[in-house]
């Protein structure tokens, strides 16, 4: 198994989630971003228990691009203290290679080409 980074964050609405996903993939900070929601969240904020519907983004990137991807999520995020969780996850050689290729981190220094995967995120 090979390690990649999975970064999760939430947004107050679908349009913010989609804009972030588009930006991360377009700038090659993430190979893919899955959006799901709404999810119901309960949390303590400024001493009060709050509840909100949110949209969750799950981003796949390389370990090396994890900090840059997290920073890009934080930049312009509508929350004052956004949830940004980075987890290293094990995956197949083929999927890890696809993630590296999608973010432009090919082992041979060449971008593009095929890894034999179908590109599913």
C-alpha cells in the first residue's frame, strides 16, 4: 500500500464547496475533491452549542502537497476557524500514482501520460 493525503473540510453552502473544489483541482493542489451534503453538524462555538447544515469536501492529494492544499483551503474560507483535517491514508499503487500524476508529481518528472486507471476520484 502507498500513502496519500486526504483532507476534509466543511462549507456553509454548496457554492462555496464547489468553488473550492474547482480551485484545488484546477491549480493541481488536489487530484479530486468529493463533495457531499448537506451534513448536519453540532458543535460548540463561543460557548454555545450550535447546529448547522454544511457541505463536506474530501480532497485527495499527495503528502508533499498536503500543506499547500490545506493553506489554499484556509485562504478565503468563509469560516473564521475552518475545519481542515489532514489524514494520511493507504491506497493502491495505481491510485497513488494517479494522484501524483493529477497533481503533477510524477516520479519520472514528466507530467501527463497514463497510469492505466480510469481517473475515478
